[in-house]
């Protein structure tokens, strides 16, 4: 994604402040510190070098030591008074403070001392802008995964393998040994992103579906080629099913919740949503949960398999009432 | 120079000029003097460019003040208030910068994501290299709020009433709502506004994604009374659900059970719950699970089909049946 002018401006100003306090710093260190490429740092320096106060004569410009520059070291020699750290904008302070407080709402980090001190200091740094953050809350799912989370965190920290007894969305129990890579939450559920030795690939596991978590003594091998997940939504590249649902207006949240869903408005508030589905069991659960808010499912074989499951359940309820103790 | 000046470079030169000007700079001085503004083809183009830049800088926290000359009142001048430019001196430890960079990754797909990354850059300017080890491997990803988040947050801070068009969840119809905004929150991947609905004279919650178009402000700032958080927060009561499970099925539910009774594993286990009048199927295991949201739990249970049946409470059972009945006719041949 192309960087905005605002993002680049903020970094260039930050560079002046940073370089003022760090003479002769290698370009590579600056790049690592700000999380950008060395090429980007050099581009920023070139722009800074021709910037300054109106007139733009040599004495008006921000200046660097040329000798150092040739050795790929950066030394600022004239900051034109711009070496002071720019305060946080009100929305910037809110964005970071709410994010920190959300992290604190995660069971694993509820009493994390570093988070507490970071929030205190950020409030001090933000000044009055911090107040607006108090009006915003993020609720992180408080499902009972605390013990599993603690075990998986320690496995991650120590680089150990883990044995999982896991129940899938289609209610199948399996046992597998995995190399944990990342713990991820979307504030509703927790996921473990791990290399699964049974599947011989990366898989995502929901913590609330883990029946047993055993941290093993064996070291987890490194997986340098695996890119960590940016999001908790399943990868759709492996989707085998393309499904169309006709939903009542009440079920708008389905379109909102699953990114990439194509929506067509129908008459009287009904709408159609098209989804790429990796796992049919997931779709069954979604459609059955929606109940009367679904009026049609395509393709038809998917619709009838869902209907079969619903009928079987209704039959089981009927049988249950029939075998009652005569009280009903 | 015939080459156009990049916006980031023009903004940088504007900041340096306005921070270094001894008194103030008028618009015409800026247009003539500051690198990049000569690119504007005419007066209107210059005005648009300058207004946009000024607004962008204020959003970034750059304190631009307006000064009028006593002799020429139309002649507005600008400079940066260097006293309020600085971030207060705060020393973040490497571990704390690590926590901030974890926080900057929280937001997805929203302006909050860009804003938190910019805030992190500003903190890094006065910090040593971060130590990310402490929270390695942990990540929180929250879908960022919708377009009106900033406007609503500003309205809350200014304690001013807002008005917007809202699409009702159950009918899909849109209606104008007038609300005294109190708080915003994210839950289950959605963003909500909590406030006092003026027309209904009651507290209401609004899903922000159902707000159609923009939020506008009504009345005067400083008029909204935000109630105490403690009184506004409600805890959902815990409901105990009794379920009949097919043997060896629904392991995820079994893992959450507070009580398990297995008729197939010997009849000796005496239980006080479920209520005695509920029929007890002899071929199923009976478990009890504590839940807080009945409808959400019903949605989850339906997915198990005939492997999980609700024995109690009747309300949960009815919620499950109400979903099964229409689903049973989905095949079309009913």
C-alpha cells in the first residue's frame, strides 16, 4: 500500500528528532528502529536535505555531515529548530490508547505490568488528548480459555512443541503435534496459528475447541518460510464451495462479518450474499444458527444436506418427548 | 524548478516555515515563499491546497495558530505555536515501546490503523530500540470502526447531540435518530454507539455499520450529560443449560461442562440437577453448561443437529427448535 503524505511527514520529522540525539548512527539501525527499509530512510534523508526555511539558500536548509553519509552513517548538523518531538494528535492518542486497553482486556495480559506502565506513560505523553480514549471500549471474549492460553504462551516463549486433542467444526476429535507460531484473537475468539505435523502444513486452531493442551519437551523446529497471519479470517484461497444465501434484513451482520461477501439487495429488505466456503461444516452451523432468517441456499445439494440435519434433530426431539416420563 | 513538489515535502517545508517565522506568515507570503505552493495554478487552487494542508497538519497534532494584524483585519497570518508543539517528556523503556508496537498492530482496515502507526513513529523518535520479546507471538486483531467513528468520538468529547439515518436491524427500514452520544464500544467484531435516544427518551445502542451516511451535530456543545459508567454497565446473568449428548459427540461442549452424568457409565451418579420433570433419555449423556447469552448459545447448539438436545431451560429449547423448523424445509421439497 502506498504511504500517505501524512505518514511520511511524521516519519521525516521523527527522523530529525531521533538523529539529533544519535550522531553517526548507521542507516540500517535507523531503518530497523522505524520499521522501514534502508532505501526509504535514504529517500527521507534526501528530502530533508533540500528542505528548510523560505529562501532555501544553503544556510536555510537542514544539513547532514557529508563524510558520514558516504560511510552510510547519518549525522545531523543543522536541524533548523525542528529537532523537537512532535506531540500526538488527538486521534492518534486515542487509537493507541484504546488498542493498549484492548490488549489489557486479553486474559493473558490483564495484569501485565509493562502494559500498565505503557498506558500511564502514553496518557502523560498524550496530555488532554488522552481523555477521549476513555469513551471507547473493546470487549475481548472472556470465554474460558485461560489455562490453554497460558500453556500455549509458555510453549511459544520456550520454543516447545505441543500435543493437541482437538475437535473440529464438524465435531471430529483428532490428536496432533504442532509447532506453535502465533496466538491471535479477533476479540471474540482465540486462535493458535501453528505448523501441524499431521497435516504437514500451517493450520489455525480455535482455543475453545482444544480439549487438551500438552506442552512437550521436544523443541519446535523453526519455520522461517511461514508468513504469520495478519488476520483471523480463514484463508479463502482454498475455498471449494461458492454458496449463495438469501437472508432476511435482520441477518445483515452476516455480510458485515465475513469480508469479501458479495451482497445483492432483493425485495422488501431481503438480500442475497455470496460466500466462498472452505469448510461445509462451518456453513451448516451458520445456516442452522440463522434459522428462519435464511429462505434459500444454493447450490441445492448443500440446501438439502442442511435440511436433512435439521429434520434429524427435530425427529430426535420428538422421540425425546415420546419417551418422557409421562409428565409432558 | 519545473518538477512538481511532492505533498510530503511541501508539508515539511510548511511546518519548518511556520515554526521558524519570527511573527507570522500570511497566505500570500506562504504562496510566494514556501516550497511547493508555486505549483498552484490559480488562487482557488492555492486556497484548496493550503486549506487541505493546514487541516492535515492539525490532525497530526501540529498546533497552527491564526493571527490577525490589528491594522489589517482581513489579512490573516499563521504560525506554529512552538510552546505546545512538543510531546511532554516521557521516557518509554524498550519493553514499553514493544508493547506500543504490539498495540499499533491491533487495528485492521481503518483510519485507526494509520493513526496508531503514526503515534508509534512519534514515540520512536524519542525512544531506544524496542524489545518485542516480552509479548512475542501474541496478537490481537480488531476490525477497525466505521467511517463515523471519528465524528462520534469528537461529539462525545464535545458533549453535543448528534443526528443520523439508521437502518433498523429487524425491518431493514431507515429512520432518522437523534442521540446524545455517551460511549463507543467494540464487541463480537462490531462497533456500537451507546447513548440517550432523544425521541424514545431512553438509553439505546446503535450498531455503527447500520448508520447510513454521515453523522451531523445538533444544538450546542457541552449540553450532553454522560452518566456514570458504573450505572451504565450491565452484567448478563448466568443461565444453567442442561443438554443431552450422543455418546462421544460434542467434545467442545463437554470440555465446558460444569456437571456430567453418563447413564452408560453406571447409574450410580446421583445428581441434583436438571429439574426432575425433564425427561432423561437413557442413551445419552447429560451435561450442564453455564451460559450468559441464550440466543448465541442456541445458534451454536443448532449446528450439532441431533447430537445435542436441550433438556432445560425451555426457553433455550424453544430457541433451538425455532431455528431447526425453517431450516428443515430448506431443501425445497417440504
